[in-house]
C-alpha cells in the first residue's frame, strides 16, 4: 500500500503542476491535485516506519476520501463538458482525473484493510 500511495501521490503532484503551467498559471486552484498529492507523499514517507505504517495509510485514505469528495462537484459537470457549455473545461477534466485516481486508491486501500483483517495474526516469539 505504501508503494501505491507514493505512486498516486506522485501522479497527482505532477498532474497539478502540469495543469497549473498549462492553464497559464492563472489560478492556484489548478494546484489542488498537487496539494493532495504532496499530502499523500508525506503519508507514504511516514508509512515506511513500521510503527507509523497503519496510521499513515489510514491518514492517506482519509485525505483521499476528502479529495475525492471535493473534486466531485466538478465531476458532476461532465455533461456540460460534453455538451460544450462548460465554463471551465480544464477544471472539469482535471477534477475527473483526480476523482478517478482517488476512488481507485480508496478501493485498493479498503481491499488491503479487509485482507489484513482476515489474515491470521502473526505469532509472537519470546
């Protein structure tokens, strides 16, 4: 899960920076995926410590859930994009990509938690 967190965080960071530059650096809101990506990268870095792994991944999943919920308001405007009446088409595309990535990450995280809870606990040796 740590590797996936690094991957999604990196993709979102690059996506935000590219979007910001591609839109002419007009609006800081184009960097929102980069902000979410950096937070995921921090959680992934903390998850490398065995004592913090569970808490960091759970924190990353909460960040992903909030990011997906926040991007949903633009995702619902996909119909306007296809109709050609969208006011900010780049924001809709960027939000949709971010939403899809984060929902995938959340699904993989929930799957990982379920698998971890079903597996037998490791035995301790004294």
